[in-house]
C-alpha cells in the first residue's frame, strides 16, 4: 500500500506566507485606532481568530523546521521585535526565536491595545502582549511587534536558503516524521 501522507512538511514558503499575513495584520490592527472604523463584536472575534491562528501556525511551522534542523535554534536575541520578562523579576530581555515560538504556543492570553486617536506618534509601534506560566508556575510576559518579527523571520529564511541553496528548492525539503 502506498502512503499519501505520513510526514510533516512546513517549507520556507509556508513560513514566508504566514510572516506576510502577520505583517499585514499587525500593521492593519495598529491603524484601527486612527481610522474611523469601529469593529463590531463579530468582526473583533473574527480578527482575534485570524491573528491568533496565523501566529500559532507560524510558531508551529518554525518549530517544525527547528526540530528538522532546517533552522538551527539560535541563542541570538531578536532585539527589534520580541522581549520577554518574568513577572516576579520585571527585567525585560530580548527573546530568541525559539523562545518566541515556545511562548506563542504555550500562552494563556494575547492582547493588543488600541489607543485613542492622536495618543501615539506615527512612528510608535503598538505591540502584542502574550502571557502565560511555565511548568513551575513562573508567570511570564512577552511583548512582540509582529510586523518586525515577521521581517526578522523573512530575512532569516532568505539567509538560510542563500547559505544552502543545494538543500532547498523553493523552501525546505526536509521532512519531519509525524
């Protein structure tokens, strides 16, 4: 009998697609406060579903590639886009890509504030905040600027493909046994 499926596949083009969606969603949700649009409750729920499911899919796609060794987990902090602190310490530090993925997947809540018109300068970024607890019940908070995170990931994926073009054809060709 032949198998149609049996292995997970999350190629780099899927990561790119999800990054571009997150980028657009972050920019559009940041401008809601400066527009005349007032979201209905149903539209707000739909937007929340779209952002959370896209963000979760992106985190899973990246983690799949980390475990397949197509993306090497780096201890390099994402200084432009992600900061983590433990609530008892209140010392914010840049987070690594793996920490970002892990925290997105294990978050209890995520939120993004909408500020009144004129409250922020045009250059200010409205971050998304996710919160949760680790196994030992240590509470944490991560602040993300999703459009910058998407840009960081897009650059990283392009660099990986430039370094190993023989291993990738239109993205990652490695597969993870499911």
